[in-house]
C-alpha cells in the first residue's frame, strides 16, 4: 500500500537559483522572515559542505517543501532571490505561467535583457544579496536569532570572499557587523568559508595554471585557461579564485568542459570590463567583478571563440584595421576584361573589386558591382577593366586607428580602402564594414554568416627536443631544409596534422604533410629544383607532392579554407592562413602545427586545444556543424577513437547523434562511405569501431537489416587472430586486410541483402565479385570441407587453390573445426605454391602432342608433388612420359 503525498497550498513561494550558494540560501532565509507563512523551494546544491551543514545543523530554520507536494493554484506571490534568470530556476515552472502572479525579486546582479521582470524589483550593487535582505530586516526591526544570523552572515562572507573581492561594499561590512551582533558564529563561518584545498582540486588548479594563455586586447591583459575534465569538479569557483590570488591576475576566465557543458568562471578587477555582461552573452550572468556561465552542446574552441568575441565587443579596439578587414582581399589585374571582373564579383559575392597593376601589383583603384553590371548591360564586357575603374589613392596600415579609417572612408568619400603591410595588400575595409562596426552590429552579422576565429589565440610550445629525440636524421634534416626554403621564398611553412599528433603520441610517423602560407605549388617546385627531386602538382587544390629518388614523398599544400555549398558535398577550397587551414580540419587532435622556419623552428602551434586532447586521450570536433557539412567525419571520429584508444567527447558524441537523426549520412555517396569503411576495417582491430558504429546506428544507414550480433563479434576476433598469425609469418605478402573483415561483417546474410549493400556502397566490379560471389563460394567450400573431413592433400588443394589470400584467411577464421583449420593452414603454408617444374615446352620436347592433355599431365604432377614425390625435373619428365605412354598419348 503506497501513501499519497500530502499537498500544501501556500500563498507565497520563495526560491533561488539551482546549485545555490550560501548567499542564495541566506537570502531565502531572510525572505522567509519578510514573508511569514511562506514556503521555500530549496533548489539544492552540488557542494557537499552545504548539504551537510543544512541537513544536519540548520535545516530546521527553513519552511521547505518539495515542488511535487505543492498545489500552486492558490499561490499569489513568487519571491525570487539572487537571480532573475528563468533558466536557473527549478520547480516553479508551472507557477511562472500564472497570469496574475506577483513576482518580487531581490538581487545584487544587474538586470539584463531577457530576464524575468518583477512586479517589485529591488536591486543594489552590493557584494551579496543577503546584504540587501538584511537591510530590510533591520528597517522592519525583525528579530534574527543567532543561528539565523550565522546562515545569513555565511552568505555575505562567501560572496565577498571574506570581504576581499572588489565587489565588496560598505553595506556588506555594516550588515555583517550587525549579524555578528545578533550572535552569528564566526567559527562556524570560518570552517565553511575558509576551505583547505583537496589533492584533486590542487591537480585541477595546476592544470588551469599550466594551460593559461595571455591575450592582449587593446593593451589589456586577459588571462584565459581552457581544459577538459573527465568528471565534475566540485567548488570550481574557489579554485579559480585561488589562481587569481596566487598569480595576481586582473582578469581571468576559466573554461572547463565537464560532460556536455562548458563551465565558464570569470574573475575581474579591471574597470574596462564587466564580466557579468560578458557571461550574459554566454547565457550566464553575474556582476562586474565575478560571473559564470554554462554552455551546453558546444565545443570548447567554439565557446572560447565566442568568449573572445564578447570580450572584444566590450574592450573597443583603438587599432581596428585587422579586426574590420576582410582577408584575403579579392583583386583583379588591370589587363582582365570587365566580364572577368563581373564573374569574380559574383563568385565571391563582393560589391567592390580591387584592381592591381599586372606587373607591379600596385593598387590602381576599384570597380564596383553596379558599374560592372552596367558595362555588361551595354555589351562592353570585352573591354579591359582598367578603363572603368575609380582611382584609389588611399590605403591604411594594420596599425592604424579608427579615426584614420573614418577619415579615409567618410571624409575622403572612399568606398573601399585596402589594408597594406610592406606594400602588399593583406585585406580590405569597405564602407559597409565601417558602418557595421560603428553601430556595434558587425559581430552579429559575421556570426550569422560564418565561423569567425579571429579572436582565437594560439598556445605555443617549443618541441625541438622532442623532434630531435623522435625523428631520424633524414626526416629532421628534411624539415630543416623545408624551413630554409621557406625563409628563402619569404613564406611561413609548417608540418601539420597527423605528423604532429603521432609525434606527441610516440607513434610511428609515416607521412610528412607541409602547409605553406602562400603558393604551395611554387614552394614545391623551388624545393624540388634545389634538391634534385621530382614533383607533381594538383592545381585545382593548390597542392603538390615532392618525390625523392628513392620514392620518399612529402605532401605540400597551400594554407586554405574550405566551405560546403550543401551538406555532404565536397568542399570548395580557397587560399588562406595557417589559422584558417587548421580550423577547416576535423578534430582538435589533428589541428596541431609545428613551425619550420629558421627563427621559429620547433614551435608547436595549438589554436584548438589539440595538445590537451592528445594528453586527455579524447576525440573532439571543432565546429558544431562539422558532421552536417561532412558526415564522413563521423566515421573518422570512430576510426581515431579506435586506433588510439581515445574516447569520443560527450559534445562530439551528441553532435554525431544529431547528424544521424537529420539523415546527414544518407546524402553521402556510396564510394565515400566505402572509403571510410575500408580505413576502419584496415585497422589492426576494427571490432571496437564496428561496435561503436552499431551503437550510433550507422549500420542501419548502410542497410536497415544490418546488425552486429555476438556471432559477428566472435568472427571478428577470430579474423584478428588469423591475420596476426599470417602477418607474423608472411610479412611481405600484401593483401587487402579490410576485405577479410568486410567478408566477416557480411557473413550469414543472404545474397540479395549482400547485393543491396554492395549497391549502396558502389563497390567496384572486382571488389564486388570478391565480397559477393567469392565470399559465398568460400562459405560453401568451408562447409563442404567440414562435412567431408578428413580429405586427401590433393582434394584440399583443388578445393582451395583458386581462392585469393583474403578468402583463404576468411575461411581460416570462419571454421570452428580445429582439424580443418590446421588442414587449411597446412595448405597455405606448404602447398598453395606447389607447381610443376616443367611446362608445355618440356612436354612437347618429351614427344607428347600438344592439347588438353597437357593440363591433365601437369595437374597429375602437382598431385604427385603434394604426396612428396617428383622432386626434380627429371623425375617429372619421366612421370610425364610414363603417364602419356600408359594412356597412349605418345
């Protein structure tokens, strides 16, 4: 028999934010005294000391109730303390829907747009909300017991950092003194507010300090740390405050990924910044000197980029050229036609095109979209663009200030101004760019159109010693030579991606991928000419391959950005910077680069926390839409997770699920899916990857009836053992490892379903034959051998000789009959290469007339050799003559 919960119908309900701190709890207690007969909905806390304190010591002070036991139909008033955010309230959602509800708000945080509007709202910029409440209790001369005073004083002490935070006011001191006069126990307050750091917290403190970077924003030093935690970190705010004190930081932001949320804690002593407003931009809040936010389902680099944007919005740049300009500038040479200009304007969706001298690259002026359209209208598209340009004599440098830009664009009526550095155009600022900046709307426009990583600063680290320790002399010399070539050509060169990742993971390094901030093809051509190498270029992608005399290859690419016209389409490629080149990549662990130029040789560059994720053994995506734009990254995430023994981050895993839910993989061509599956099945042990694919439902995308069974898993394990045996004994024998696993994956399915899978994945003809006809024939043959065993060497030979290596290995893994497995193994190791020493010419010389009999005799010789006979040519000739004579063939 279950007891029905007794419900209550209070006219006034008091609440605060979830994960309440002492200030919220002290303010709720004070509100209870201001509103007699009220009920408190206690939102709970993740801090153990809070739970213990109030459960065991002070719980009797609060008239608390579970929201499930409250009938809100008679409730007329809701009192909210220490917050205005609807998203931070819990248990009062039905109450907030009431039309005639009176809402009283008491808070020390400033009001922000989008927050709850109170019928009555009392807000003061004190260090604690409890201070506001205490003033009201004193004005109304309401008695406060010693235990109540202790709880309220706790709130003031904690939220002012024991009166050390910059947000502390005179009122906080006065009301704390009043509470002490009411009997507040300072020893209790000290034991709860002054906490010794635990060993685990010290570890996280060191992690945050080690990952700290400094970014200068208009001369202001902003300190920032971004880390990922495998589990929840208790009392993170206290750890952050400790770092601020230890390092004497004026402004510090800590970003910690825990689960699927990035927790951001901010502490600030600067008058130029309001971290409460900055955190408001992330969906959080706080006040001028201390604030926090939680951002769900976004990657750590994304939150870091957004945070830097919000900081830059507050701290207005004095020098704004680099921020405003679009780069690279879209240009055209003066000799091109107006039709070419119009096409370029449409292709890049710009309104103004810079015109340069063909020979000197000097800036001559610009042509607008409006002019170009008029020229085409008058059928003058064949005319040279130089005849219709508007002269441009004004430019700005990267170090110019806002006044200089305003003067050139507004006062001198320049529609567009190029940004010059060392007499080279590095960007362009348009009238629209300036207008957007002046109305403080530029950031919103940019965020709506593209991912802007301009505010993201790299973490750098010297890894020269690691290079010396891990690389052989040839590769180390090669990297040095590449850096020297970059110096000679005046371009920045980097070794990137898997090379750097595997270097840090202490894994074998196979590929050397070079990125050039400039023309990668021109670099490869120059390097090849200087080192007597060959090179092949791929002009479409601005890439090249340098090939040494012994066949050793180095891939060279121009730093580039990519965008996707439609989901699952192949990317469109444009030249760009190393930062944008790294930003286009898939996972943080693949976004690392090492500079190779002489002055910076061995400097590791990390924009997206790749070093951290390599260390933490985790696969994280960079951008939320990555799996939508290129769903093959789902397979690669699984592949890397399996290969390195990494886990897939929670946010990344959620994004995989979202992409699959919207059918992103369905848009992929079969060939692209097949390519990814081949790579996964080509790994040493693909079973965990296949299991992960099944967990995400990727197998259903390939075929709705495809599923991973226990039998399939057992067969995969058997294949793994078989291939390990083979590769140990026959290291030089090449075969498609992926095909063996793929046959195991399809084993047991009907020919019709296998055909449908082959159609979906667009198998080439030969591979299709292998995985369909040959696989099924191998399955039938293994059943035949098992039924007929024991069989002669000759019979085993003729059953197996026409199968390829991959089929034989599949059969070895498939059979559970140990004698049969040994027989197949014996065939593979001792008999499969059995062939006669003699051939057709030898038979003819022996006087045997040519014809089908030759095949018969040679097969008979093979059978004799399988029995250990006919070891020499003479013995074979003698046998052939005897056989021919016996059968009257001579």
